[in-house]
C-alpha cells in the first residue's frame, strides 16, 4: 500500500462553518482563537465564511466585536498586533436563532447560501454544536429538516459535536440514533480536545517510530501503568454542569479513556482514521470493568474536595452545587486489560480537581531486575520507569540506576530527560482546536472519536457509576484542596506495594 504523505501540510479548502452557541464561552475562548491562528498561519483558503448562530441578539458588527475580545484574550495571535484581523473579521457573520424553532433553520440556510454565493465559497459546510448537550439531537434534526445535513454534490456537510456525548450508555446510544437519522457516521466528528494536543499525538510517534520501546511494552517487562490527569482548578462557576457530570463523565469517559487506549493499543498498520480507531476500540473492549461489589471496593475510589478549616474551597459550597452532593470531583480506578499483551498488568487511572498542581502524565513502571548483585542500598533500588509528560511540561523522563561515585557499590536512580521546550524552543504549541478544526475541514477523522469507541468507553464508566449508585462501591471520601488527593487513592496502590508518581510536575521545580 503506498504510504500517505503525512509530512505534507494541507491548507483548508474553501468552507463555511456555522457555530451554534456562537455567543458562548467555547466560541469565545477556543474556537475563534483557533480559527484566527489557522488564518494567520495561512492554513485557511481566502474563501471562508464563519456564521455564528445563537439565541442572543447581535448584529454582525457587535458579534465581531465580541469575538475580537475573545481572540485578544485567548488567542496565540492578537488582533491588536496583527494586520490580518480586518481581513479575518470581514468573514464573520451572525444569525440570531432559537434552536428549537425548526422554521428558523430555513432563513439560516438561505443566509448561508447567500454568503457562499457572494464569497465564492463551495458548499463545504461544518456545523459546530457548541450548545448545551441536551439539545444536540434537536439541532441536528433541525439541520436535517432544513436540508442542511445531506451532502451537496459539490461539497460536504459535517457535524462537529463537543463532549459530553450522552450521560450514560443508554443516552449515548439514543443520541447516536437521533443524529444518525440525519447525519451518517462518516459525517460526524466528535471532539475530544485531548486528541488535538501535540503531546498526545506524540505518544503515538514515541511508541511507533522508535524500535527500542515497543518490545518492552507488555506484561513481560511492565509492572504497571499510571495515567494521571490532575488539575489545580476547582469547579468554580461550572457547578451546575459539574454536579450532574462529576469527574467520571467530565474526564474519565473521554480524556482518560483516550489516553488509556493510545497507551495500550496494538500498532495500527497505517496512520489512517479507520485503522487507528479500530485498534482503540479493540483495546477498550478488552478492558475489564470493576463492576462486582468486591472489585468496586478494591479497584475504585471516589472523593470530593473539602476544606477542613475553610481556607480553601469546599465542593459542596460551590455555586450551583447541591449542599448534600455525592458527586465525585476525584476518582482513581484500577483497570485490567484482558488480552495477551497486558494480562495481569494493572492500569491505575486518576483525575481530580482542586489538587496541588496541574499535570497530565503517563507513568510506565518496568519490572524489577530478576536477580540483584548489589547488596548495599538495595532496599532503595527503584525499578526503571518511563514518565511521559503531556502537560504543562511536555517531555519524557527515563529512570535508571547508576553507581554512586566513591567506594563500595551503592546505586542511585537518575533521570534521563527530554523536554520539548529545550529541543524545539519555547514557541507556543498550536492549540488543540487548531489541529482539530483543520482536520475536520480536511475530512481527516483520525483524531475524532468514533461511535463504537464512545460506546466501549461508556460500557466501562457506566458499570462503575451504576455500582456506585447502588451503594456497592467504596464510600465517598474527602481530600483537602491543594493536596494530591485522598488517602484512599494512596491505599489503593499501597495494597500491592505501589505508589503514585508525580515525576513530571515535581521535576520542573514546581512547588507542591
Ligand atoms: C474539559 C473538562 O474537557 O477538560 C474540564 O470539562 C477540564 O473540567 C478540562 O478542566 C481539562 O483540559 P486541559 O486541556 O486543561 O487539560
């Protein structure tokens, strides 16, 4: 099979993007800054239209002003410092609409067709749902009713959906069913912004473009794997959304399960959306859910942040949160993967808010040496470990033993390190949304979640949530904001003589 030229950088063909929820936070902080970056980097053709649609009242002019503010605040390229802004903003338009008003989608279509005609843009259309998840299906159906879902013979029509995709397995199935009544699966692009992060993509390059790690990447050499996505921010103003979602729906069902799949999957035969996603689904289906009462108690932890002396935030006092809420803001899970590569190797996953620092890291601990020659300092001999640091300090650390200088045979572990910032300069990495929006325009779905991936992930998360809801799980525990999480999570690993690692965060000299 001829190899695709992956090194080639393709610019977007002429296209239109209709952003539903254009007056909201996502468009303000992420989408508009990403589109402007693509424009500044000459990755968009000159012919494009951005049509914002939302309930709020805006004119084209006042919408442009709002978007400009967002880009100024959150963009890599600032309108005030960039002479391309005027050009960019002349392609921004706004159409007021109520999402549940099917009739309103006809004038939207007419406006879009008019703009396409005026600007010479082919009917290549992206519809971005930056609206509350409860109305995803309705907006998709209304697009269908206005004949905007069907692919135009001279163009494409694609639907981009933000997470969360459903609130459990059943609602995700129902949402898929309704969306598929108007858009086929290959028109649907489900965003998980973690897949757009440079370093998450780099995980694949690291695994599959180097010969020395893959032979060790299995049960014969790996003792266990940890995936930590730790955040210092508390729930803040997102209380009413978060109290319904909790850490399992907000972080595990999507971001952590994606990281698990990319770490554990078999090598795909090619960098191709189908093969890549087939491998991810295969490994996700092999993950065993801790769903029996015993497994739930030993292999899952759920917790909430609570400040004992009131010096930090307490989840139950956040605006929009039920004062008796049982929603976890932290969870730790042990998964086993039932396949030949990983049988018996624990995968420990944890994520939480209001912790001591922000770090996303994957830690692979290798097995101990089979026989030790050195009997001094042996008790301290740490096995080899590889830390893959995804954010905010992107890089890799490999831990190994060396001899401490001097008499005797004392050993000490040292780190071999690689940092992106040192190797490639301090230049800001592209925003995840830049990559994902461009891929969606180009029709490359490799970094988007497919229906069966979402379902495989929900099967696991749902089993745990159901177990917790039925009272079979561990009790909710509490942790101090600004700590590294609850004692129960440390105990989960200590039961098998293991401990959590936070090597990426500490290495950079951050304060704990
Ligand atoms: C989002 C979650 O998907 O990811 C947030 O809804 C979380 O709660 C965020 O803070 C973390 O993303 P990042 O890119 O900052 O790691």
